[in-house]
C-alpha cells in the first residue's frame, strides 16, 4: 500500500542533499508545496531581492522536481497563522498520509510548525521534521552543565570533536518516481508588497542549484586556499559569495563542508589555513542558529545580554538616514552601504565596520541596523544577521567588548589600502589619491571640490560618548544569562 507524501518546501529550495525530499520519496508518491506568505515576509522584514530570489529559485526547482515526476504546487497563506488550515486542506484534497519538512529555528517558525503538526494530528496525518540546515540538532551540543554554549570557541571545539567522529553524510539523490496525475502550478514572478529588484541585481545572483554548485566548486578549486589572507579585503574576490544560496537552501551546509574537506584532503583543523578558516565560518552560522533555539529572546528583538537592554540609545533620525543612504562623510561606511543598496549584499568585514559605526559612534539602537539589513540583504538570515549585529553592538553572545570600537578610517586604510573599493561605490571621490580618499575631510579647503559631505560625527568624541553610555550599565553576573 502506497502512502502519499507531501514535502512542504521553505528555505530548502533544492533537490540534491535534501533530507525531507529524500525521506518523502522513500516512503511513497510525493507532491511538493510552497506557501506564499507576503504578510509574514513583510513582518519579518524580508528584502524584496530575497523574495525575488526565492521565486526565481522556485522556478528552477520546479524543473528539477519535474525530472523526478514530483509536481510543485503553490498555495497562499498570507501569514503563518493560516498555514495549518492551508496545509490541512491540501492534505485532505490529495489524501496525503504524511507531511515532511526540514526544521527551521526562529520562534515564529517553531510556533508555525507546532500549529501545523497539531492540525494534521487531529486529521490522523503524520508530520515529520528533519535536520537539514545544520550539522547538529539544537540541544545536542551542550556544555557539561547541560546548557547551550554562549562562547563560539567552546562550541566550535565540541563540533570539531563530533565531526571527526561522525561526518554528516550527503544524502543520496532520489530516483524519479512514477508520474502522478497532478499538474505543477506556475511560479509567480512577483508577489504583492515586494517590488522586483533591478535586472543588474538579478544578474549578480543567478538562480538554481546548478549555479550554486558552480560557485561552490569554483571557490573550492580556486579561492578557498587564500580565504584567510584575502577575506577581509572588499575589493578582492576573497569570499565565497554563497550566503544567498545557503540562506535560501539552494545549497546545504553539508555540501559546503564536503567540498571544503575534499579541497583540504579530508582535514578539519589542520592543513590549509584558508580552508580551516572557511569551515569555521560554517560553524559560526551553526552557532547562531543554536542560539536562536537556546535563547529565544534574540529572535524577539531582545538583547542576548539582558543588562544591555538598559542602554540609552540616541534618537537621531537624520544621522540614521545618512547611514542608511551612504552619505555619512566616512568613505568606507558609505561605500559599504551603497554596495548593499545596489547588490543586496555587503562584504562581511564591512558589515562589522558599519554596524560598529551605527551602534558605537552614532549610539543608535542595533535593532535599527538589524532591521535595515534584513530589508535589503538577499542573504538575510535571522540568526546570522542578529548574531552579527549583537556582536558588533556588544549586546550579544561572544560579543566584542564594549570598549572595542572599530575606527572606520584605520579599517579603510588597512583593508582598502588603494581605495579601490571606495572608488567603485563612491565615484565622487575617484580623483583623490590613495591617502586622501580614506579621509577627505582632512584636506581642508580642497574638500569643497567634491560633492561629498563632511563627516556627520567626530570619531574621537563619539567614541568617548559610547564608552560613557556603556559604563552606565549595571554589572550582571554571567550566570544570570543562563
């Protein structure tokens, strides 16, 4: 007797190495569904470029699934409160015996899946969730006292021990099933409330597993060996540019890990330092998703460190707007922000630099920056974005100490020494030499030759202001964070 299966696709838009898809197809004739949830996406500040990327990848995925004779249906659940009814009705219509999903970890995602599972259980339909976007299930990597790790280096050490003893295997590609008498739905090219991005942005991020694997293999073959030495220089192609594909689940972290290990002759924490550094970045991604589960407050706009909730942030709408629009008068800050606005992506070193500038030099709430990033990043990911912002603002787990404040001028001189990145994104400074381009305000009267604004803040006095604000916080014992 066959048991019809439904795979509910979310941020796992691929056929290869897909835990839920493989489980579904192993158990019976399978149908796939994707829910359009524009109100929920807006509530989560998902970027129009990211929603567009999902839709473009769905079109590619529909063709890949068709080769397996798996129809892809599209249904609408305006927000996730409608998901239980929509999924239940579809299951009844198709006489589905079980729904297969890959786990997701935010508070809203967990509540949604619990509600769907309960609705299906009332109908006698099974709901199975699978570990897929992580190496280890949250709650399985714990301290000796049984708590979630709060320090990345300690978490990484345990992960390495686990990976050495049991490397997560790639899942075998499913074989095509017998054709079903169900037609796939057309994939919409846009959804209400999300303006499609420019053609130039789309060209930077081609959709589909084939493109994702091409990028992964190209990085593993050519660039990963130099990752440690070149990843901090935004004018160089030193990073993988795979984050959008990982965030949408077009690539799995297992695929990334196996590609890295193959390039490193099977070594984790020895061998090429560039490869080891990149594997560590995969584990940073893992760490922040575990934090989402262990400390749910971080996905509810709360600081990981509760003592920092008492920090008095400035209300400075004009300065916030200048930061958002790339007109702060600090060239490296403005270049980074303009890169994000134009491409949906920002170099990781610069994400830290602009975040520290907003939260320390401007003393503006990190949540303003977190929200703005999510609204513009094609690779926006709740866990990684929140983790990065809280690290930079000294409110999070394993965060930079409050007195560590990047100087954007020295960061610019160190990581864009020739000013190449600045010239690319701040063309009004193209004519300046490689010394003056980092700090045109220091040129005095000559500065009037360009349309570029003067700095909106004095770096030295604003640093002093930030230190004073943080020193006002009450001391909190570490055990109170548990």
